[in-house]
C-alpha cells in the first residue's frame, strides 16, 4: 500500500510520523511524509520520501505575543482573549498549509491517508476517494466519560461532566471551519461540509502510562509510542563525547521550543539549579533558545537525538511534550517535568502518577530551589529509578509503530 502521512508543528509533532514512515517501509509499503519544509533533512536522514509543506503557524513560534500566550497556558479571561486573537492570526497561515496538502495529495498516488488532528487532511482523502485515519499523539481527541479531556486546563469536574470537557477541543477545531470550507470548495473541488468519518483512530501512546477507555470501539486503537530507530550516520561532536566520558552520567535539561519569554532568566534558573543540586548537566537550547553558558559541570548543546542521548544520562528534565516524555520513558530514566501548555500538564501528572517523576513543576512557578530539589530526588531516589527501569522495559517492547502498520494494513485490505 502507499500511505500519505500528513503532520505539522515542531519536532514532537513530526518525529512520530517519521517513525511510522520508517515502519511502513520496513514492512514493505511505500510512505510519503508531508510535513513542514524545515524537516526535509530529518526525512532524508532516514531515507523517507518527503513532501514539504509551508511552515504555516510555525512562523509564530518565536513571536513575543505567542510566546506569552503559551507561557500563560491561555488561562483566565486574558488568556481566552489571547487564544481568540491567536486563532485569527493562524487562519491565513493554515490556509497556506492546506493549499500545500491538497497539492501533495493530488500527486501522491496514495491509497490511504494518515493525519494529525491539527491538519484536517481527511478532506484530501475524500478528494482522493481513499480511507482517512486520524493519528493522535496524546489523549484528548476521543471523548470518554472515564476521565476529563487532558488537553483542557480545567479544575476537577464531577464525573458526569467528563465527556463535556471534550467539547472545548472540538470547538477549537471548528474555529477553522471557514478556512477549511474554502479549501474544500476552491482547492479540492468538494462541497462545503464536515468531511468523511475516519476509518480508524490510532493513539500513538502507551496505555501503560495514560488512561484509555475499554469501552472505546474497535476503530480506536492505542498502539504504544512511535519511536524512530537510531540514525546510524549520526555521531556526537567531540565536545559532547568528551563531556559524557569525563565523569558520572549528567542530567539532561531541555524545554524544546518552550523556553518562555525570558530565555536568559530560564537559563539562569537552570544553571543555578544544577549548581545547587551538585550534578553534571547537559543543557539543550532547542528551538526555544534556552540561554545559558557552558562551564566545567555544564555543557550547552543545540540538540542531540533523544534516542541516543537519554540512555546516557541520570535523569531528563523537560517540558512535557509527548515525544520527549516517550523518549525518556523508553530510556528508562527518571524525569522532572516542567509543563507549559496543551498536553504537557497531562504528561507531567502521569509521569508522577506512574512513579518516574516528582510532582510537576509548572514553568511559570519554576525556581532554582524547586528545580534543584526535584533533580536531586530524580537522581537519588532508588524507587523512582527502579520504576523508570521497569517501565522502560515495558515501553520498548510495545513496538507501537509496527502495531500501527498492521492496523493500517487491515483498513487497506478491507478487514475492518
């Protein structure tokens, strides 16, 4: 089968789809990954056919207003006003992305289309006359009465209101209905409407670490996380290799694209926390530009493959993105999670609940003292380390990407 994979966003949004593309090829299928053009090199490194999409909303990642909104988690009245303003700014950028999705779909020859919720590519599948599969990287897209929507920052609600909390996510997606309808009519040649139902929903995370509803239909499958294989052509620079070999395993600290409005202040907190905790550390600046300086016990890098680095550190301090959380779980090391927005608070809570991390440290409340205390606990707590090792072994056996391929084969062959 030939599968078109459509995703957008940052590294944590793209790499799982790249992992699925690799798994599809390994199982004898043809996969095309459509993602922001900045990920072309990543696809090439894994020999995956790539179709570039406009950078779209990624252009706003370092915009001061957007950074402030993310840092606040869109909470309170001001946060809701900012969210409405953000949607208005994103709409024309999403139109550019959708235009490219339509063009890629026409030339793909795909007989199956898999997409992220943030890009409504099921409409392109309708144009092609092929099944559409929704792939979610976090819980919150399939309603249930068992637990409230993890994507929504709400206080605890009575159980009978759990299902209603999922309406907030649906409302966010409906905010782009005008752009989507125009795309359907003007680009895809389809009548205005909601588009087709998904033949399958693949949840690319592990039921061992986040709740799932056993009452969900067979069309909802929780596969386990989708991991990229190590790139055999990648090697660390001499400074990183030398630092890793110069003492006990360091602590990794990185917040991806989420350093916040004041990257220097966050960097200063990180450096002081490392000093107070008495540990060696590797700090990844990442897309967010986390700012600090190397010293005898602290090495600053841009980034390194998580699947390579995390197995060599004593603990992972991160923002709670699904991809980073999954990589730390698979490495079998304790975590410290400092969430900002979206699904990050959920992963922070879950890591503490399953025993591999101290309680969450929300970024807006982060101090050198609180971070150093959490790092010391993660490094020195033998039960936390035992639990991380145990859970890592389980996560690595799930082989989520291959499971997802087999589910896609059933849809393609008409067995489901």
